[in-house]
C-alpha cells in the first residue's frame, strides 16, 4: 500500500483504499498519523455496529469511540461500521461517522470512487476453523464487486497474517488455517509479493493489535508476513474458463433473470429424466443478450429467483410435465 517512507504507489488508478476488519481502528489511525496519504481516499471499516464496536474495543465508552473517529476524520480517513467482507457488493445499511454532527448515520458503503485496494489484516471469525471459508467468500465478493463497477479491475488485496509453522520452535501452532493462497487462486488473484512484517512501523504511530475476545493477548506477531495479490483480468461470462469447484457467480454479479426452463442434466447418479431447473441470467456489465448464460437454480441468489418467479405463474411441476410431453 505504502512503502516504509510513506510514498504513494503511483500505479494505483484512483487511490481508493478500504481497510476491512479494523477492530479499534488503530491501524487506520497509525496509517493516517505517519502521513503519505496525499492522493489517497481511505475508508476504515469494521463488521460490528457502533454499539458493538464501542463495547468490544472501547470499554463501552461512546466518548472514546467518538474521539477516535474524530481524529481519523481530521486525518482524512472515513469510518464506516457494519461492513461485511463476505458481501461487499451488498452492504446497504452501514454506519458512517459524521464529524459535523458527532454521530453515526446510516448510508450504503459505496458512495465514492471504485476501490483500488483492500487491506484485510488478521482476518478471523468467531467460529474456530472458519477463517478459510471467510477468505474464500471475501475474494469472491471482491470479484463480484469488480463486476458491478464498485472495484477496479486490477484491484489489489493486502493482508497481514501470522504465519506460524508446526515446528516446536515456532510455538507448535499451525498458520491459523487461513487457506489464503487457495482462496486467492480460486478467485483468480495472482500473488504479487510476500514480505516481512511492517507492524513495528505502524506501532510507532499508535497501532495496537486487538483480539476479538476482550483481554486475550495475541501472540506470534513477530511471525507476521504481509501478503499482496493482484486481480487477474478475466473474459466475459460466456467465455471465461471457471476453475474447478467454482461457479460463474463467484466471478460475475447477476443483474437480472431473463427466463427459466428445464434443461437436460446429468448428476453423479446418471441422467435426470425430468431435467433440472435453470435460469437465464444477465450479468452486471454485460448488457448484450449474447452474454446471458443458463445457470442452475441453486447457483442463483434466492432473492433473484423469488423476484422472477413471483411474476411468472407457471408452477415448476407444469414446466416439467410440458418438457416431458415435448420430448
């Protein structure tokens, strides 16, 4: 994002950086205090709502949270809460800090230029062993956000991760099961670099690592590495080869459903006599009918299917019988 001298990376197209999972916002604060943000728009986010963030990271002090947000505002950094990294393209009800009123106001996350870089430090969930799933959904969400025009096509992702090995001298811990390499590769993100920790540079300006569990220390920070990826360019929905185990909606965002019908389908048990329900999907950024693709019902968001089905009266059972009669 920034090198040790705080110089801006001039290769970024619009210099919009979104910091995810910021906890007590001290990383964003250190970033702003050390300077070098000229030409950048920085948005610091956290999953919790204002009450949750206040209770978890500021000992229940509204004044302490407000003071932190005010300083970030003076440094030119926006604060937005209730931002989910697993559905970036659909964060509609977020809490934006308004320095003029000294309070949070509800608004969609996306009200600025396209994002050129995400910084997601120490990603984790409250469920043991689920961080890998979180990162898979995060990278997919970035891809869909690219398709919606919310994120630059050459977006970069940066993470600080504790890389702890199994050797006893390393603490006998594994690398927290991030599965970050696999998650990035499955979403067609190319590894750009892996570098040693730079947290000492940020600690000098006030960064203090905070865990989700209050009062619990976080060890092995000396084994942190900085991972950076760049999104590879991809083709259109009809021509883009999909990596094994992925679906088209991992890379493209559905805009609307155009049609539905039963299509031949072969499962692991063999051919399905009645076929399987498919929907014809138009994808964000691809308005041509030639770019629409037929997708299985299970691969389409439920709200899209419900909206389409509510306007089409023919029951699925009748569609099956009509197709069977035609064949």
